[in-house]
C-alpha cells in the first residue's frame, strides 16, 4: 500500500518570499510518479508539478520546483517569489503503477498555504 | 477546452435519504475517477472507470454507494441510504488514459451535507 504524509497542516509566507512544503511517501512500487496539486479556495484542483521517480533531475515549472530525495522518500515543493494567487491548499500525491489500482492517486492530508501581502 | 463539469454544486439531505451526483468529463478522456474528500483530509478514490467499465472500486462502500458510466462518457454516483459520515465533497476527475503518470483534471466538486 502507498502512503503519503504531509506534516505541515498550515504554512504562511510573505509575498515575494520563498516557501517550502514538505511531503514524505512510502511505496513498494519500483516505478511511480509524484505530484503536487493545488486547490484554491472554492476553485478546482489543478496540477502544479510532477516528477518521475526514475529521473534524478528535479522538476521545475516556472516559480515551482521540487526537491526529490528518493532514498529518503521525500518530495518537497518550493515556491519562489510567492504571489497572493498562490494561497491555496496544496496536496502531495503519488500515482500507482501496479495492480488494480493502476492510475489511482493517493493523496496526503494537505497543507494550507497563505500568502500575506 | 471545457473542463470537468459536476452538478449539483451543493446538496443538503437528511440521513437515510438518497442522493445522486453527476459528472461530465473532458471530451475524449477515457478514464474517470470519483473521489471523496472529507473536510481537512486529502481526496480518497472511490471508483475508477476506464471507458464504461469499472477497473477499481475497492474503496467504494458497495452496500450504500453505486456508480455507473453510461456509454463511456457521463457518470453518476449514488448514495442510498446516506449516513452522517458521508458528509464530504465528492470530486470527479478525468484523464486522457489510465496511466500513473497522467495528469488528472478535476471538477469543482459537489459538497454534500447529511443532517
């Protein structure tokens, strides 16, 4: 079974500053993807960034980057130059690559990020 | 491109009543997912469809929950009878194909309150 743990229920950051959200996971699968999804207040959940487990290079999407530590099973999200629109709940998730659960996402509990002006 | 549509957006019912949710995925997306998101928790998969067939319903409480995806497009999720612990947001998502690396596109959700 896969588990995803986000140990920070809430985080806050000042506009233009950098913040890092933590995530640890556990899986028995040899190949998998990890994701960060963003759920703004009263809006739909959207994909922020994803990382393939076999790739050593950390994924980057504009102001968003990840620090993927495979041996430590850690997958943190760094947001640079934080903007007010980054205020949201952020979910770390892993994608199942085997068995009947193939394609399923297992989500962490989420971290509420508030960006202050 | 239109996103994933869900209705209704909000529903309040008494316990033991029945309720149904509707989802229309992005056109051309073969895989459809229903998630349950209890307040303060991450979404939990209830059921996964590939076209009009169920591929994973291991987390679906089958004594009260049912779902179908007719003609491999729209889907409905039903709860009968509802319990207090069913209060949650029900999210529908779709992806181009069933793959662990694919992005899932989420709808706005239906917020269910069971009194």
